[in-house]
């Protein structure tokens, strides 16, 4: 299919633009002969560009996996309590073990995110099967409850600034070399999802079908929850909450390619990177040389895309 190469070309073009746009005007060619330009490129521009690409790709893939697990296209990692649970885990380890290393916070956030997502799955399994719209509503309610708990605990412990930094709109202006490498873990988790794509697709047909084909629904569910939890926790830990990527990108690709997860996951990853990188560039250009957080830009763009998806008739029945 020509869709993936075309999307890759767009991504490469946006990445090149990202390397040159900023408060300091430099070009890629200058970096070969100007030490100052090379320093900016290697310590700031390149890490930021890679962070945006990894975040967009991983979140989009996590959205695909989550939608397959719950068999509902109106959910994403940011609307099921996953992000808020990761924040609660980070808050807990910060309170109990304030001097804990980054890897310990990463593990705590991942475990909490997995537990929060498992709670969401348990809740929606008690809902009427035909009431499709109750699933995202339940997710939003659960997100609100867990987020409120995290906010209250942060307020009581004078850590509200940290909670707001994790839960409010994400941004990449502070990304430097040495401060984004956790996102490679998120990318690895997203890559694992591609290898298990057939299992997720079969589970999406129902537990009985999966059991009849020799799969263990519980094992596949745990694997999917782990992928979603690790991706969300790494993103929250590194850049904060990024909305809509895991919700709208899988829906866009499904409209074009259908439900073949193994074929669509690479396209979803590239589309997610393209969407987030385009919004990041837009946030840098609107008030140049100042920046608008990418989460704010994506909130507007993502909402518009989601409304378009709701009102446009699907191409695949």
C-alpha cells in the first residue's frame, strides 16, 4: 500500500522542519561547520524531534490496542483513567520514597496505570453490551474520580504542582538530551504490540472466539494492558498528558484500511507521529519565538478531528 511510504515522506519533511524551527535560527548544513549550531541541534532540536515522534507513534499504537481490548472505538489511554492512574502511582512513590531513582518511578507509574486500566475493563464488562456509548462515559467518569484523588492527595502533601505538570497539557519545550530516553521504552512496548497484533485482533472478536482458537483471553488481556500502561506511564513521566492521539489516529486509519491490525499498526504509528509533530510545529510557529504547549494545540485539532469522525459516515461497514 502506498499510504505508509507517503506518510513516511511527510514525517521526514516535518522532522527536518522541526530541526530548524526555534528561537535560534539554524540550518542543518550549518551544524557541520558551526559548533554552536551543532550543540543546539544535538542537545535540543534532535532530542525534541525524536521525543515527539516516539510519543505520537507509541500513543497511537496504545490507542489501537486499547480499542481492540475493550471492543470500542470511542476510548483512548487518556479517557479510561490510565493517565490519571499513572499520575497517582508517580505521586505515591514521590511521597513514600522521595529520593527514589527514575526507574522506580517508571515502574510505579506503569503498575498503577495497568491497575487503573484493568479497573476500567472490569467496570465496562458489567455494562450492557448494546450500550456502546456507555463505555467512553464510564471511562471519563473513572478518569475524573482518579484524577480528583490525585489532585486531593497532591494538595494535601504540597505536591499539587507536580500533579498539574503530569496531568495538564503536555509540552516538549523542556526536552533535552538525557531527558527523553524513557520514550524509547514506550516505543519498544508499541513494537511488542505489532508482534502480538493477531492475538489482539482475535481477542477483539470475543473471549469465546479467542478460547476456541486456542488463545488464553486473560493472558492476551494482560499483555495488552501492559503495553498500554507502559506507553502511558513513560509519556506521563517524560512530557505530561498528551490528548486525542490514541483516540483519533486509530479511527482515521481504520476508516482507510479496515480492521487488519497487523497491517494497520505501522500506519497508525506513523500517522500518530505525523499528527503530534505537526501540532508541535504549529505551537512553535503561532506565537514565534514563543511556544504554545502541544497539548493545547492538539486539544483543539484533536477535538475537531473527533467531531469530523463522529459525523462522517465510515468507509468500511
